[in-house]
């Protein structure tokens, strides 16, 4: 499984953009990069995923480095409801399971 | 769709007691799994199933049993509860197949305290 490195914690002001980085230098060429988040006292929820090119959805954007060894989750305007732990997870093609690290705890300051 | 549901929400057990944590999904997903999350930690995989009648061990299977008799249900059994099993348990499901672009859905969790 590809190893990931994420900052333990980050802070953002409300309504400011947030860039959450993830290093996954051992990722394989066919592994998708998934991001999940876990709000306080809830189960994880899907945020976004991508393979090579940048991806956008209603929640966030995902920027993937050209060499795929890192990615950045972008929240365009952080709200208090975005305060959560964000997990970056390479999902190996042919594997069955998602493996979680410790993620980045995002604090949003009003 | 209700998605992934878990019962109970909270349970207190005494050491040595047994219990079953229930998980159900109504999305006709082939893949289901159980994770545990200890305070300040990420999720660790206990057991998973790729379809009815098929189960396999994850990272931390000791002390837990699973079975998958239907597509919808995937119960987790604690055989003889220990304080080390105090944790929050999450069930998850996915459409199935080894497709690394699939989204995984999680239940709300069961908080278990073993005294």
C-alpha cells in the first residue's frame, strides 16, 4: 500500500480558501487518490477522488501533481461546517480495502 | 435510501460479555467492512466481505467474528469483550469489485465501552 504523509493539523479563517496537502510518493500508476473527511462524532464521508488530472465537484477541488507523488485538496471557501479530519487515501487498483492514516485536522476560525 | 445503518448507537459491556453489532445497507453493495477507531487515531480495518458468503480478515481481526449471509447485512460479533475493545466501530459499504474509483459509504458508528 502506498504510504501517505499529511500535516497533523491546519487552521483556516472562515470564508478563506484552504489547501490541504498530501504526499504519496510510493503511489502506483493506477491507484486513485481518494479524500474522505470525518466530521466530529460522525463516520467518514467521501469528498473527492482522482487519478491524474485535476478534479472538481460541489464540495472541493483536487489538484494532482504531474508526477502523482502529491496532491492537494482545495476547499474554496472554508465554513465552520468544514471543520473535520481530512484523510488522503491512495486506493490501490486490485485491492479491496481503503486504509486510513491519521489525517489532517482542519480547524476553521470564525 | 437509508444508506448504511448501524445499531446500537452506544453500548456498555462488562469484560467477558459477548454482543453483536449490527450493520445494514440498502444500496445492494457487494463490499462491506468493519473498522474500529480509537481516540485520536485513524480507522483500522477489522474484517471485510466482498459478497454474501465471503469474508476475510483485515488489520486487527482478533477477538471479532463476522458472517455475511445476505447482501444487506454484515454483523460484527465480539466473542468475549475486553477493555481493549473499547472503541468506536464503523461499518462501510461499496458497490464492489476491485475498482479503485468507487466511493465508500460509512455508517454513523457504534460507540462501545467495555468495563
